């Protein structure tokens, strides 16, 4: 029944596929171009504009070898290690504390002057209005007194403050969906609120917590301004390494291409994992709120 | 399950346990936001009334409203503000229209949804610095990029942008649009799927055309979601620095310099932390005012919503 209907291709349906195909080309062509650029030798890159490996140019791993094994390798490894440590730790802290706050805001009634729970939640998310440049210069001055400039800890701390408001906002929606009755029965068994949170609500909210962790991780992994101002050589992250390629004498496309491909690997993983949560309505839920 | 727990749990079970627990849940997040967001913001406000420099040549002193007075007549700040507004208004409008169109297409139950969703998420998950390289530096490269090569092969004139203010801005908007149109698609797609199908059936019974259904059913019902999405996206777009710094460096001249890049150059390039903070703080106030004006305009445009 369904398949017999599909044989009759309506013209608007063909047009729709055509337009979406164009969009896919727009999305994937730059990625493809970046990958093949990383496989060209500097000479081949300058000589002609080639589109297809093996057909109009001979791909090599020279650029990859020189970035991963050559003199630049220590700086590359350091940047990726810094990025991983800073992103994972700040995302973990933001997820955990955001989860607690999100849980609290759905289970208790807070009063702070005339503020109620909704006002407090809005106060958290309103931090996103602030342009980061308005605080990051103050961070630099304060960090110089505290000796936190160019340290992973300092950078991770700054990112935790940056990620937490969004984590609270998303996880509040998540905990609101989990029925209170489950915890109330646990409380009758003389368990504390903390234990009700830890052993009942926390596991139930795991999909939301994972999604928030991924979002915080990737925001931190990709963030540029804080890293630019608060780090120099030792604690710099991947976007900083990438951007530093442009100030070097002449633009070396093959170097950039290798680094860009490497920096995108976590992005691809996050996109594939997050896709599941779109189905479960993470984003639509956030929009309705 | 009943293993012994720390002393904190026993305190919880005592009188006032709820009040204690309440604080434990919310307090850490509040303290972190106060310490890492509100305090630096107030500190930054304080700096705007001083003459603080990055490398202290002279002791920092109270400087009154000198920085704020300078801001009012600073042509370069006004120029950077204009550039940023152009980038945000043109970019977000383009992204919304493209996003709406593609969301309507994707809502038609095409095959390969999972692939499309991953394709939509991918650009957003990438670092703006990497996207700037991919699009701005590689694909649009004037000498080594495929765009000009293809234009040449088709016998069309080459797209030169590095020396043109307008074309440089177009490339920046293009980079941002490549990365963020998918956000609108995802949000609007979710909005489309929450519209009850009975409304369309009723419209069809009344003999409405496809355009009328879009004009009187789809579009009005998408408006609240659209407003949220535009606001969220515009707030992020205002903060732009990475794309500008990597693709054009603010050039040619300072034709594409954004406010954040301007403040960064003042503070770290010129060492004038006090004035850079003034620029940043004024920028925040301007963003808030723009948001409020936008929201009240939207509210006036939607009187029927109660």
C-alpha cells in the first residue's frame, strides 16, 4: 500500500528532495574540501585546484605526519590535552551542580525577597544575555592577582560559570517531567532528599544529564574568547591553536586543514550522540518553556 | 541500599531537614554564578570609572566618567557597533528565512530523517574558528579556493572580497549562516510538529489553498517559537569575535570590526583595560535595550494572544 503510493512521484516532492540535496551539498562540501586539502602536499596545493583524490591529485599523509610527528607535535598534543581536560571537567561540574539546582527548583519552593522559583530560574538563564567580553577582562585582572592566568584550572573555572546557567535551565525542565511520587515513597522510607535525588531522580534524568554534559563539553571545546584572553602557551585550547595558524607568516592551508579535521572529530561524535535526544524532545521541550 | 552515609545526611533527617536540603541543592549553583558572573561584572563596572592599564605604568586611579565621555564621541566604537548590528540583523534574518523554508521541506516526512538531523547538528557542534577556516579561509580563498575556480570555469567573474568592505561582511554572514541556520531548522521543525493536524484538515474542508494554510495556520502558530529562536540566536550573534578575527581580522581597514573585537584590541592590544571595559559594559546595556525593544514590538504585533 505504502510502496505503491511512493511510485507516483509528485513534482513538489521531487523539488523538495532537490532543494534539500542542495542544502546537503552546502553543508558537506566544506568538510570534504577540508579533508582533501589535508591530503595535498603544499606544492600540489599551490599548483592547481584539485577536487578528487587519485583522479586529479595524488593524496599523501605528509601534512598529517608533520603535524602529529614533527616539530609542531608537542604543541598540538598539549592543546588537545588542555581542551579535553578543561572541557570534560567544567562540563562535569556544570552538569552536576546544574542538576542539583534544577532538581531543587522543581521540588522545593524558594523565596528570596519577592523572587520565586521562576524568577530564580530566569536569573540563571539571563546570564546568557551578557556578552562575555564584559566579564572576561575583569577575569584577566582578577586571575593575575590569583595566579590563575594560563592555567587549566583557571580556564575550567571560568567555563563552569559560563555553562552552569544553561545547565540549570535545561535540567529544570527535565526534572519537572519526572513524577515526584517516586521520590516521595523513598522519603517515607526515611531516606533523605539528597538520597532521593541521588538514587531515584538522578538516574531517571540521566538522558537529560548526558545531553547537558555533551552541550557543555562542546561549547567549552569550541569556545575562543575566554581561551584567547586567559591563556597563552601552557593552557591554550584547540580553537586558540587553530586561530594562531592565521597570524603565522603566510596562510598554510595544509596545516590548518589537518588541525581543523582533528578539532571536528569530537563535534561529529557529539552530533551523532545528541541526535537521539532530539527525538526524545529535548529541544522541543526547551522551546515550549 | 542501606549503607551508612555521611553525617550530612543525619543532619538532614533532623528537624528543619527540608530547609537544609533546599539550600544544599540550590546554593552551589547560586554561589558559582554570583562569583563567576555577577562579581566580575560589577568589578568590570568599577574598572570603567578608573584609568586601569594592562601593564601598570601608573597606579590605578579614579577617573570619573572620562571613559564614558570618550565613548560618546568615539567614531570607531560607533562604527564597530554599526558593523555588529549589520552582521546580526542581516545574518539572523537570512538564517530565519532559510531555516523556515528548509523546516517546511523537512516536515514533509521525507526519508532519511536520521541522516538529516545529524547533518543539521554537525555545523552547530563545530568550533566557529574551524568553521571560519573551512568556509572563509579555504572555500572562499581568492587564489586557492574552489568557489572562484568554479566561477572561472563557468566563465563568470571571480568573487573578490578581501579588499571590499561589503563583500567581506557578506563572507562573515555566510560563515555564520552556514553554522547556525540548522538551529532555526531544528527549532521550527519542532514547532511545526506540535501544530495539531486537525487545524489543517479544517482549513482543507474550508477550501484553503496551500498559501492560505501557511499564512493563516502555520505562520501564526510558529510565531512564538520564532520569536524565541530569533532572540536566542541574535543574542549569540551579538557576541561575535572568532569569525571576524579569523576570516577578515576586522578588515579591510576596520570595515568588519565587531564590538567584541574592538574591545579586545583596546584591552589586550592597546593595554587600555579601563576603556575596553567601558566599551564592553556599554555594549551589554545596548544589547539589553535592543532585546527589550524587540520584545515589546513583538508583543504589540501580537495583540490577539492573551
